[in-house]
């Protein structure tokens, strides 16, 4: 599964990369710290899954999710946030799953495994 990381904090992206690179079936294909960078790279790289910091600055999250789905309709998104109360909002706004940044790493691996079952053939622009 091809995964893209989007978080404005370099240390968070690094931590995610270190964790996920231990999983042989997962491949990190790119990273972004801004929404503009994210949109451009997702269109170019067409990942299967996006780990998205739900508080990524610059743009409204609804704008971001809508644009992501317009450039890559089958992209799966796992929302990440340090605020667990955003869970329901993230799911209502288009995320396929939610993981709190306070959760144990196993929770993220479990969420990826669940989303992975939903990944079919991508039809990205």
C-alpha cells in the first residue's frame, strides 16, 4: 500500500515514517507540510492512503478533502489529530478513519489495516 504523509510538524512525519517503514507491505511515497504541497504531490504520486493531520494549516479542511477526492477519487484518508474530540467531525467530512495522535502506534497500524481492506483499483486523475 502506497502511503502519503501530511503534517506540518517534521518530527511527526519522521515518527510516522519510522513506524510505517517497519511494515513490509507499506511504502511511504511522499510527505507534505502544507496543503498546497499536499494537493500537488497527491495528484502527481497517486497514493492509496493519506495520513492527514486534521489541523494542517493554510486551508479549510473541507476544501482540502474535497480537492483531494476530486484529484484522486479513491484516495483513502486517515485523519490524525491530537484532539480526540475531532473524531466524529473528521469522519463526517470525508475521512475514512480517525486516529488520535495520543493513541498507541498499534492503533494506527490497525486503522491502516482496516482501510487497506477497502482499497480497490484507483482511478486518479
